[in-house]
């Protein structure tokens, strides 16, 4: 019997503390005008010192469970995409599993930076299709503020914290996830990386980035990946109800949408309010846009993301 997977529920959570562009002028040489005109960002949410990635993930996941009308016992796998785990090990997913009092199910983190949620969707969809799981909790959660160099004005203004989660469940007729495409090219390492790690220097490291390199790669690779995912499921750009690209920068979002042939009216953009939340950006944008009534059941969505590695990917799904 051929099984498909579909989204059964969604949830998101943002830390209460908000940092506006104007707040940066107190500690770096920048302005609201510079940040907003180049990125479309106005504000970002910032986790408190004792507010961990797992805390944000648990809150988003509880909402996803409620929205799917499921209990902790109904979940048989957790996949958590993050670049900012609570600890080097164990995985943050295992902390979520314990805090949500779930059974002894498999739980693991996926590290693909900003593409982590798309990577996790493909893994979850495959596990459901090969009947290894029925209901999978798929989370993107980040506290990027903890690995940002707050003295580097080229990067610190770009990032924020948050979490989004969905429950992907098995479906006999309805095909939710229609196609996924994943890629990586490690030769771009030096354009976006953290200058630390357990093996290199036993530190966490801070984000380092060549913004111009990333900008060019992002527009081209996101466009190609979205077109490839569309053709894999024999759909045309006209079939897309909503385009949800990784929320890194409004100029990347707009240029990519234009190159694919989509207008602003079909493009979800939350970067103004959330900034770049890496693996959390797509589930946050998805969940908040379902909640505010923009995205509806049966809409066809095109998701795509690119991040450090480089890694990138896309997913076409019917809600
Ligand atoms: N405030 C004021 N001035 C700044 C700031 C700031 N926050 N940051 C940089 N500048 C200055 C630079 O120092 C430079 O000054 P100089 O000419 O005197 O040296 C000048 O502004 C121009 O700097 P550039 O880096 O050339 O600025 P650019 O126009 O390329 O914009 C930006 C930078 C916004 C990062 C852009 O390259 C970009 O959007 N890149 C995409 C990268 C991205 O979004 N990455 C997110 C992580 S990756 C991902 O999620 C896919």
C-alpha cells in the first residue's frame, strides 16, 4: 500500500523580548535605514540567557500537537532542525522528547543550517512512506542570538530566535508532501560558517559571512531548486498558491520570487518581524500564516531554503 504524508498540525513560538533596529545604535555603528533598506528587517525576537532552543521547540511543539488534536503518545519520531543545539550532545530533540513526556521513540537533530527544516521534511516524509513512523514531530528551532558576534555589524543585525513545528502524519489518499529536493556544495564553506567547533577549537564559534557571495548563490539556487521540485511533481508555477522561501532577507525573497515568476501577492514574507531564524524560519512563516488565515487547507505551497554549507533544498506540499 502506497502511503503519503500530510501536515496534521502546526505551531510556533517566539521569545517575548524584541530587539528593534533602533536598539542597535546603542552599541554598533548602524541605523534603522541601513538595516531596513538592505534586508527588510525591522525587528527580531531574542531569547533570554536561560531560554534555550529546547524551550522554544517544546512550546512550538505543544501548539502543533494541540492543533493536530494529538497527544504526546501519538508521536513516534522527533526530528529537530537546529544549528544552535542546547549542548554539543545529547541532541536537543531528546530534550524535547523528555519535556513533552513522549514514549521512547527515536529523536534526533538535523544540522543543515538554514535548510534544516527542508532536510527534515524529506527525512520525515521518507520514514512515513516506508512505514517506519505514523506521526512525526518536525521542528525548526534556533537561538541564533547566542552565536552572533554582537560587535560585527555585518551579521548581528540579520538574525533572530524562534521555533516552528509541524506534525507530519500518514495519509492513504491525500498527498501532502508532493516532492522534495536537497543539495549541498561544501566548497562554499568560507562564505558562511562559525569560527568554532568541538573538534577545531573546542568553542562554539560565532557566525562569519560574506554577504555578497551568499546573496548571489541564494537567488540562483533557490530558483533552480524550486523549479526542479515543481517539475518532479508535474506542477507549474501557476499552480502555487503560496511561496514560502527561507526568511533571510527581503531582497533575496523578492528577487527569487520574481525569477520563478511569482508576484509579491503569492509570497509569504515574515522577515520584517522575525529576521533570519535559520532552520526555524520556514515553519515559523508557515505556522504564523496559517494562524492569521492567509494560508488555507488544500493550498499548494512551495518551500525553499539555503544556508551554510552551502546546503539548499525545496519542497512542494499541499496543505
Ligand atoms: N550598518 C551600517 N553599515 C553596515 C552594516 C550595518 N549593519 N553592515 C555593513 N555595513 C557597511 C559595510 O561595512 C560596508 O561599508 P564600507 O563600504 O565602508 O566597507 C557597507 O555597509 C557595504 O557593506 P556590504 O557588505 O557590501 O553590504 P551589502 O550591500 O552587500 O549588504 C547584506 C550586506 C545585507 C548582508 C547583503 O550582502 C545580504 O543581504 N546578503 C545576503 C546574506 C544573508 O542574508 N545572509 C543570511 C545568512 S545566510 C542565509 O540565511 C541564506
